[in-house]
C-alpha cells in the first residue's frame, strides 16, 4: 500500500507539469499568432460536427449569383462546398497568406469540377480588394491566427457591400480559438452589428452585419 503512494505522487506531478507546459504553449501561441504551416494542414482537414458546413450555410444564407469572400481557406474544407451554393453565376474568392494552401484548394476544386473559385494570395490585415465588393464574407479558424484582428475586421467591413454579412466560425481544440464575447467586442468595434449565433463555447458560427 505504502509503495503505491510515491508512484501516484510522481504521476500527478508529471500530469500537472504537462498541463502547465500545455497552458504556457497555448498562451504563447495566442500572444504571437502565426498561420498554420502548410505541412501541418492535416489539422484543417478533420470533420467538425460543431463548426459544420451545414451550420455555415444556415448563417451565410448564400444565394445564386453572389460574390463571396473566404479568408484563410486552408485546403478548402468549406470552400469546395460554398462555391456550389453560389451557382449559377456566383463566385467564391479565396484569400490566404500561403500560396501552398491556395494551390491545394484549387487542385481539390479542379478534381471535383468546381470552377467558380478565384484564388488570391494576400493578408487579411490588408485586403487587396476594392471597397464594397462582396455580398458576404466568412472565415473559419483563421481570425485567431491574425496578429492584428482589429485591422482584419476593419478590412472585411470595407470590402463588404452596405448591408453585407460576415460569418465567423471558431471551435476547439484550436489553440487560437476566439471566444464569442471577445469576437463580438472586436466586430462591434470594427463597425459590425451582431445578428445571430449557432453553437456554444466548444464551437460556433456568428453572423454580423456591416
Ligand atoms: C487553421 S487554418 C483554417 C483553414 C480553414 N478555414 C478551415 O477551417 O479548414 C487557417 C488558415 O488561415 C490562413 N491565414 C492565417 N493568417 C492569415 C492572414 N493574416 N491572412 C490570410 N490568411 C491567413 C492560414 O494560412 C490557413 O490557411
């Protein structure tokens, strides 16, 4: 009986140290956010029941013929579906800092016969589009990776048409996940008004109006 106690204490100490290390790592990742490297793209390819494409569609309310922007498409988990929701006549423009991500999405689109996606390499903090260009825009698991989130939201507001909608998706276990209340504060400061949310602390989509 007595011999078991040191082992239990050692295990508890090891677990606690691991938790502290993990918490420190997440804290650092949030303080100094960087884009998910292309060689770790597998993380962006897992299915997400709480941040699902069905939920995205519900909040985006896409219509045929619209011009839509996705910032940070990764390898196209959402884009390959969203593009189809805009047919006939609509276009999905995707913007990512990493050309490799865009190339991957475009390869996947071509394999599936999706033809209405236009890729642009660029930074969310300084969008290369003209004012009042898009009917709607969305970004999933991306805003947390952007250093200046306020600038990115202001840019999104600028490129949306008056009355245009922005949908943001965030979910665990993303270390950069932005809690809804924080997002709402940032979006309202950038000039958006909150409209609707689906989901909770583990994963949600929220829609804002320009
Ligand atoms: C975690 S991945 C998410 C990909 C995809 N939205 C998804 O949910 O599967 C984040 C993506 O945002 C891109 N990204 C990060 N910072 C960015 C920035 N400042 N401007 C544009 N794209 C950015 C990354 O390159 C990456 O493709």
